[in-house]
C-alpha cells in the first residue's frame, strides 16, 4: 500500500506565502516524478507544478514565477513553495507521485488566500 502524506497550506492574505510538503511511503519505489495538482474555482484538477528525478520542472502558466517545486527522491519527498499568493490560488492542493507501476495521490490540503 502506498501512502502520500501532505502537510502545510492553510490561510494567508494575498501577497503572502505558504509551503506544502509531501512524503511518500509504502510500496512505492523508483519514483520518477512528483507533482502538485490543484482544484481551484470549481475547475477540474490541474497540474500546478511537477519535478522529475533528473531535476526537470514544469509549471502551470498561472503559477510560473511565484511557485517553486523541489524534491528529494531518495527521501521520497516533495515541496511546493508558494509566494505572492493570489485569491485565485484558493483551492485544494494534491500531491502526486509516479513510479513505473502507477500514479498515487495524497488526500489534499486546503489553501485559502484572502484579500
């Protein structure tokens, strides 16, 4: 069984910062990518940022320049530093990890950005 445990997030005023952390455990090995997805403003879940095991990163256009993803694949952890947050970043954020067998999901963390 694979478990992704997320922490961080919460409530912040616009312009502030939050950090999300994710740790994978269980029957998951040879992780080749980890990422953060988000569901905001009634939209479908979408990729916010991802990182692969060679350090390559991808960002959604809406968060590029404000969010930074990092990861330690040996420790099976990933982080999302979110700066200059905007009210439209409000939503549920989900960690994901991929190995050759499957893609696994965390339970989600709420991020709320107030005016």
